[in-house]
C-alpha cells in the first residue's frame, strides 16, 4: 500500500486510484448548464422587476390623484363654508330692516295720510337708512302698487310714482306678509335681492316696504381669489358670481316652459338663460369632477365642484377648485416615492438572487475540480471574489468623491 501518493517511488496505479473521478456526476456540475440557468433566472427577474415597477407607477398615480382630490375637496369645503357665512351675514343684516320699518309709526302715518310733507320727510329718512345700512334702495309701495316714497327720490331713476304692482315680491308681500325675490331691477337694470314686509295698522293694509340688496361687494371679494364661485337659485339660474359673464346662466338646459315663464316674469330681463360652460368630466369618477371653461383662460380645465346650500334660502353656493395642477404634482410625487421604494425592493431581491448564485457558484467550484486541488481552487475563488469587491468599493468611492454620492448610487 502506498503511503504518499505524491512520491515518485509510489506505484502510479496507487496515485490514480486515490484521486476522485472528476466526471462523476455527484462531484462535478456542468458549468455551462449552471450559467444558462442563472442567465435565465436574471431574465425572469428583470421582466418581473419591470412589470412590478410599471404596476407601482400606475397605482401610485391613482393614489396620488385621490390624495390631491381629497386635499382640494377639503380646501374647497372650507372656503365655501367661509364665503357662505359672509353671504349670510350680509343677508341677515338687511333682513331686519324691512321688519323694523314696517313697525315704524312715521312709515305707517305717511302711508295712511299720503301727506306730501310727511312723505318728503320719509324720503329723507329712507335715504339716511340706505346710506347707513348699505342697502341699494329702500322704498314704500301703497296697496295699489304705486311707490309713494323712496331713498332715491332725488335721482333721475327715482322710484317715486312707479307702478310695481306686477312684481312678484310685491304680490307675495301682500299675500304672505313678507317675501324675498331676486330679480333684475326694472328701472336700474341692476340685479339684487328684494326684501319686502307688509305694513298693517289695526288690521288694515297700508302698503309694503321694500329693501333692495345688491351684492357687488360680496362678488368683488370673491373675485380676489382665482377659484370660480357662484350662487344659483331653485331653478339653477346663476344669481351671483365671481365670473361676471356667468350671471343669469343656468346649471343645465332649462325646459322651454320654465324658460318662457322666467322671461315673461321679467325676473332676469331678456337674459337668454343659456347653460354654463360646465360639464361632467367623462374621464374621472364622480359627478363633482367637472370640466369648465372660464372666460379669460381660453381653455377647458378640470375642477372639483363643491356645492353648499345657503341656509334660510333656496340658494346653493358652488365652488370650483382647480385640480389639474394639484393632481399632476401629487401624482408625480407619489410615482417618485413608489419608484424609489420599488427600486430598493428590486435591489434587495436582486441581492438575494445574487447571493444564491454566488453560493451555487461556490458549490460548483468545489465539485468541478479534483479533490487534491480543491483547496487551492477555493482559495483562488475567494481571492478573486474579495479582490473584485475591493476593486468595486474603490471604484465607487472614487466616483462618489468626484461625481457625487447620488450619481454613484445610480451606478
């Protein structure tokens, strides 16, 4: 029996018998087949990574859009609530005036006596009240519909002597005791809200007191902000608007019978009552997502419409919050975050796959060489692997120093 297989004096047959058979399947793994499997695995991995990143971009875009729309909705609701509160404050301030005047003894005496001196004194009183309260005009109408006194009695457009018996606010005031009616002025041709109160004395109808409120200040305040806002009545007709061209337009197409009725009443003069340039966005979910063309912009843009009822009226306040830019910003940010997380996940998964391949390569390196040189082969493998890591670290460090860390991380 040979003691040292590497000694020349030994039997060469003994040396040959002590070496493993490298062609034995249990000890040698075909390198080409292993590399082919690894390349195939990397191709599958790359395809899965691309599909995953595409899915992340798609989902992130929708998530970002939903978040942006919710933010726009929240801001729109807050702004709408604030603007409605300001509008209600103006309304409530003027609503008390007809009631107080209807109880005023001087008003009752002037309506009953028709004395010119008392009516002239009442004209001056109404003018002072109009100046102090911010009302557009205040006037008194007798039971026949003829104006007896008015705050604008000195102006060329004085209401004194005018017949308003056909106006709905007078008829409803006589019938119901009070009325509120938004309409275009028959003489002034300016729109406003008419607040009326019946004047009675000892059960006798003496007349009707009318206070007209114009909302120029409110609309001017709305125009300070870029978002389109407007108020509609129960018929969907725009009464007030931050967009002047939209006044007396409608939310939708009015039935011909309703349009004829409104025209005959002269409530809105000869306004054509055409639909607003607002329509539901067919590419977005929900009726609140709309497309609107605002005068001056020259294009149709995307908005979120928030509608809030105005308390104690039949009005509805509408606020259009722009969504195109907020949605684009939010979607881009969400996609950037999603891609970053996706790339980190892909990197981690690739690292795991790479380590598995390294382990398999190490096993292949051990089984692909004869046993008597296996130690030297493993040493050479470790040296090459460690040297590659050292060289790669040196290269990345140099690149980070000269090109910056962000660019180095992209390599």
